[in-house]
C-alpha cells in the first residue's frame, strides 16, 4: 500500500489525496479541489515533493486548486481530455493539464505506477486510478452509492457499465472515493444497491 494523507476541502467536502510510496520523498495529488495554500503547506509539512496531479474528472470541486499548485510547483497534470467537453461553469474555466489519461494506460509518477480505468457516467471522461491495490474512484463509486448522472455529460447507462467493470476488481481493493468514507470492492458488491442491482428502469 502507498502512504496516503487525506485532506477534506471546500464546501463540497472533496477528498484530496496525497499519495507517496512508503518512505518516499515524492508524491502525487489526487483531485486538489480547493485551498491550494492548505495543500501546499501540508506537502511542505510532510517534506514531500509534488511530481504530478492526477484528476479523476474535471468538475470544479475536484480541480479548483490545480492551476495555483501547478504554477507553484511545475508539476505535471493528468486528466482525460474528454473533460474539455464539459460546460465551463462545471469545470471552473478551461482545464489546465499536461498529460492525457486514456483507458488502460499505465504511468509512473513519484515511483508509483498507476493504471487508468475510463469509467464514464458521472462525466464523459471520469477515470479511476489504481495503484498498489488502492483505487481512487473519484465520483464514480462512493461507499453505498455512486456519483450523480444528471449533470451535463452524465449518463446513467455508462455509470452502470462502469460500476460493473469496477465490480470485477479484486474484492480486497481499497476504494478511496472523491467524497465520503473509504470502502472496498467486496463491501460495495455486498451493500451498494447501484452495484448490486443497477438503477431503476425510469432512470435509464
Ligand atoms: Zn463530480
């Protein structure tokens, strides 16, 4: 397991994760949504050098601090370019990024190798990132729930396929969502109604 520090930021209580290898001095940030100074201070306190920001999707509550942190640190920024199709009011202006995430790609940052899974439904370019048995699930999978599909670019059918895909991961996979508590794939297969039964017909 990597070492993970969680900051819960902003009005939408978004989970921003600082991820580093055990004992490592470099890190990645998942979804820095707000409060760049708070995040940068935490990185300094931990003595970690930021190599990359990895975004699960383009919504403003996940990307709000990207520009400031990227300018300050010169880190790389990964996102699925499909998120550029979201209306600008949902992304808080143009998305700034350096690297495109694509389904199935692997990449190494801060000595952690990530596998990117395209899991559309909440947004067209939503991604889940897997590293060392930990899944950063963004707003695709929550403990007991899943992300909304009624925003522009959302799609309930896609969400169902994405949840199905995630349910094929090993049960012990640790799930760290964009909001709320952590969980495991096994726990969600047992108790998450969206993963178990899908959506009622009228939503599809
Ligand atoms: Zn979202």
